[in-house]
C-alpha cells in the first residue's frame, strides 16, 4: 500500500529548508536537508520549479533568499493559506 504525501507536508519541508538556507533550496540542498529526495517533488508537482512556486519561493534564484511573497509563504507554511 502506497501512502501519498500531502502537498502541505512536502511544501512545509521545502519552506523550512529555505528559511534555514536563507534562499530557495536547490536539488542537493533538498536531498541533504529534507526527508525527501528532489525527485519526490518532481513526481508530486511535475517539476521542482513548480514545487518552489507553490511554496511561494522564487524558483532557483542565483544566490539570495528571495520569497516572491514572504507573507503568503509564511502564511501557507503555517496552514493559513
């Protein structure tokens, strides 16, 4: 029996890691810093970029911590979205 992970579970793990890193996590960050492999995000959301967007993060920025909308991201992380 396969247990499907919820969107919220995966996105919260991604968002938690982004706060620790102070930027949008990349594939190696996700593999080392979450309980899930980056391919889990790809299978679940269709792409890593889509998972990043759904978490309120700028997909794969070159460098800085950059939420597209920090308030929305924090609210979604807390389950208020």
